[in-house]
């Protein structure tokens, strides 16, 4: 923690932010302009709020009241005589700087004022105000001893991007209505305003479609498996298909209303033409492949061969058939109901990782190619995407797809979600597509956060400090085409809401700041000092988070004598590492790591733990020597 303010000034836009000299200014995301004044505001036991009480503001007031009364035991009343202590005010004259989501927060010794152009700005101002109070303000029960003060400040704040999203995959594993609401409650604390629900995939169809009952009677259920997804044994015919679930129309309406009250839009995704096994198992006539009559919803068994890269070789046909008119009738019914249920102007229709090896041997596809003068499988998918876009547009919506659809020749009217790095988003923006940046490089929350001996093993590792490098607006493109930034949580290895929270936080803090805080105004050391204070808030709210940032990083090699050498690093500064090779469990009395370690010839395990002073910070890491040997072979 740094002891003195450093004034950092950036133009444009104006950014004034001081690194905190106490524990009260740990705001995430960092605001555009913050000036600390002398003194503190002390919360009175009888709190009076002056505010118009409208339906749109009801949730803002409910959150504010709950936070100010539950942990404190104080009371809240509403006073519109001008004698209140907290004022929520909509500007009569619009402030062009603040836009639709910005706010001004003024904390003086005797009152607090939040001003905004729109209700969303007041909502975000309240989130910031809550963060200014001590962490105990997050408690769900009465706190007997706390200093209910916040510093006197002047804050002017507004987002860099209008789309600040988290994608929640509810298809691979089903999450209940209550759990989705829980996820929304956590994300709005950090000024996210978009929840992308991945509603369909090979493992489950999660939305009721009236007139197509098999989608939820068959498509929403598979065989429960636990372990490493993708390597499960194929289910036997007698195993019950009772694991899963779906959302009814009433469920969706309830979730949309719940999110909207918190100024969150929900983007629905129906992933086609690939990732469609749940639909095909329900209605085999949607497939190009006669054997589809025998297909079942995937439970996590291997169905793709990725040895040659993307797109994968399908071991069974999980695609909708572009040459089948029944597919477009089906999608018209689906999109009609999805469009009616979700007010958000975009519908995401997938388009990613569509395997073509079954298409290549389908006579109907050959006839389609001849009839439409299509030269390649990319053009076949392009034909499909253009027809899907017409369906989406006919319902008054805009089409969004994953960046693979760029290779299919889609029109600039198709919005692009760029996931395969930044380059496809840059390409799309240069071709005047609207773009949401969600690259694996920085924003894939299903990736491991620390070493795979500790984390659920997935494709790659994405540490917090790498997430924090995310800058969604590249210098090489016109920023008006970068609509937003988003992090994606795929849930193949995420079996429950606690693990979903663990995978999201604290990396979700980094993405929130990338989407809100002005470009060039970020500082890793300052950010992590704030993250550590928010760890304490998450503990009070009982939100699970990953402590992976404290874990050691192993770098393995062989020296010239073929001896196994292990170098230990840390993601953050200020940690000491202690280790053992003797099968015991190190603490701060053990040897301290100061230089690369030579692994003893007969050692079987290396254990390492990090400390800050005398306090253990990281988890005890248990690294088998056999694993170190494997890694040294890969590093040759």
C-alpha cells in the first residue's frame, strides 16, 4: 500500500485519481475523476434520504437502504423538505460529460449528494458510495462495532464503454433462476450492465419454446457426470437422463425484470449451426445425417477431434443442416419467441466452431452449393448466416455472432463478438461491424487462474495480471465501432454457483476496470491494492473468490548437467516463498526461496507456500517431482 497520493492527469478524457493513503478509497472500477477533501462524513443513526420514489429508482433506493440499515442497525426515512442527509438528484439540464450512465458524487461532512442525467447514473453512484464506507457495510447481519464514516470526496465518473458484459454459460451446466440472480447481484456492484446467457449447446437446451416441446423434454437433460469434462465414458442406455433443467417463459420474464431493475440487459444466445446437439437430439430431422435419430444430448463424453485444430473433426454431427428448409422454419419459431422474451436489441446466434466434415459428405449440401453457386464450406455457412440474419431482422432485432462468421462473408450489419484474440475484432471494426471484444487472451474466465495442479484443468492459464492488461479499444481502429468489452465464463468444468463465483472474481474486477476506466489510466500495483480490500468485502458477502494470485509460479528446466531446476515466481510483489522436498509441510520457519532450486535426486514432491511477513497468503502447493520432469521435457 502506498502512503501518499500521486496525482495522475490524463487528457483526454480527464482523469484525476490518487493512489489511496488509507483504506477507504479502494474503488473498483477506478473512477474518471476523484478529489479527496479534508474530513469525513459520519453516518447518523437516523438517515434521511431525499429522492423521488419511482418504479425505476426503487431498486437503487432498496440497495442503498439495505446497506445503510442492515449492518448498522440505523433507520432510513425519506424527507423531501430539503433537510435530508443523502440526496439523489436527476439533472434538470443534461450534463453531456456524464451521458446516460455517469454520475457526480459529492461527500461533505454533513451531507452526500449524487447527481446524474439518468437513473442508471444514480444506481452506479450508489454502488460507489457503498464502496466508500468500511467493508462492514456489506454485512448481511448487524455489526456491533464499526466506524460508519466515509471520506469527503468529489467524484465525476462515467463509463468508457456502453457494453460491459459477463457471459454466463448455463448450457454446459444448468444454473437455477436464483443462482442467475445471485450472479447478477455480484456483477452490478462493479458496474457491469450486460449479462450474456449462453442458452443452448451440445449439453443442454435451456429455454422453453412453445410448439417445440421436445427441446425441453429431451434437449434439457443429460446423464450426470463429474470429473474432467470431455473425457467421460459415454452413458449407457439404462442411465437416467435427469440432470439439467430449463427456463420457462415466466422464468425468463422474471430474470429480465430482475436484471432490468439493476440496469442490466440480458443478451440471449442460441448457438447455431454448430454446438447444436441438444436441438438435433430433440428433433433429428434438423440434421444432415440420418444417424441423428440415435443421438443423445451430450453428457461430457468426447464428440470432437481437436487434434488438427479448429474447426474440429466431428465424431458425430452436432450441426443444423444449412440445406434443410425445416431448419429455417425451426429457427423462425425459436427466434420469434426469444425476441419477444428479451427486450435487448441484439440476439446472439453463435456461428462458432461449426464442423463441416458431415456437410462434406451430404448430397443435400452438394445440391445447395450447385444451386447457390457456393464454392466452399465457409460459403455454405455464409449462406446459413445470411438466412439467419434475415430471420433475426424480421423480428426487429440485430444479429450478433462469434468472430468465425467473418470468414463466412457476413454483412456489416452483423455485430461481432471477437473471442479468438483481438485481431478479428480489429478486422471487423475496420470493416465497420459493431464489435464486442471478448478475447481469450484476456477475458476467458474458464481458463485456469494458477497452476493446473491446483485449478480445474482447462486449455490454458489466464492470471489476474494478464486480465488487467486488457484494453478493448485498439489504437488502430475507430473507437465508435468498439461497442463494448466482455468476459466469458464457459462452464464445462464449472459444476455449481460457488465455482462460478470462484472463476469470476477477482478477474471480473480487472475486466470491469477495462470496460469502465479511461484508457491509459490503469496501474497494476494500485489496482491490486484495491483488489485486496475487495477480497475482504467478498468474504463479508460470502461470495467465493480465487486466491490464486498469491500462489507461486513454477518454471522448470534442466541445466547443463541434466539436473532438474525449478525457478519460483510470484504474480505480485512483496511475498516470500518457503519450500520443502522432505514430504513435510513448510511454513515461515522453513528454507526461504532465494534462488533457483536443484531438485534432490530422490525427492518425490516439492511443497511451496507464500507468506507476507508471518501471515500465510497462498495455498500450500503440492508439486510432484514427476510433474516437474514432464514439464522439463516440454521445455527442451
